[in-house]
């Protein structure tokens, strides 16, 4: 898969679902959502380590464990819409937005892509809502909760209403008791899966003034989209 597509994937397809387990009563769902919002909703800023895996429909059906498209890095977020993804492997890349412009920088290729955020507005708003503790999601999603009794996690399932063109649904996996978001699984409408594993969460009180802005270095080609 082309590396340009891989890094833009976090914003274009941050949704997914594996529908398993037992549905829970609405009061339990409210408790889980409330726990997530208490943990994330008032944070001035967040940082987490991420691993992103792209899994084809065939791999997902077969339960394939070997991943051939894996990226790792660090995610930074400041409400309501500031985002920075620093990909460390398989090669260094940077994606960031201040809510007005989205930059995708490829140092090895000496190129940076510049996007107006309205092109990705729906996905950016969703990512912001997740990182703010699922803020405002009830208005745009049908939300259900499932649990596997043998595990210590909840499976929060969000299905967009009305349906989205490219994305089918989302599953947010949350640790019981702590309400920490550990995983976001994404299914597109052709059965492919994108998975984000999130670890090392920490709150950040402040970021530097230029942390979510970008100025192309000398010699870097700017490609506007």
C-alpha cells in the first residue's frame, strides 16, 4: 500500500466494529460513557503512543495475526481541534492540523501535502470527539455497548446516522474501571479494518505556541490539495 495513503488513513477512516458479545442495558452504557468523559473530557491536552495496523477483509475473516502494514508513533491532541501525529516507523512522517489547515510532511521525500480541513472535516470532528471523551457523538451515531465477560474491557460501538459513504462503523475498546481508551477498530464499507492501539496516555497542561503549526523547511516541495 502506498505510504501516502497509510498516514492519511488515521483521519479518513477512524471508525470500525467487530460485533461480538452481549448487549448491555442503557444505564450501563450511560455509566461507561460518563466514565470516559470524566477521564478525557476536561483534559487541557493529551498524548499517547499509537500503533496503527491495516488489515484486509480476507485477513480479518481468517483471523490472521501477522500484520504487513504497521505504523508506530506518538499522538498529541489539544481541544477542540489541534492534532499532531509523529510517525516514527516504518519511516518518519508528520501529520498535524490547527483546525484550519492540515499538513502531511514526508521528510525522506522532501514533500509536504497541504489540505484545507473542510476536505476531512467529518473525520477530524469525529477524532476530536473521541479524544474529548466521545463529546457530542450521540447526535451523529447510534451507540451500543457490548461486553465479553471473560475480559476486563468494554466494547463501545458507534454506527453513523445517517450512514457515511466510506465508513461502516466504529468500535472503541475501553478498560473497565479506569475507562481508558485502549483500542479503536475501524471497518470501511468493503470489510477492511484499520486498528489503532493506544498506550502510555498522559495529560498535558500546555503545548508550545508552534506545536500544531507547520512551516515547510527549505527545499521541501509543497503540494496543495
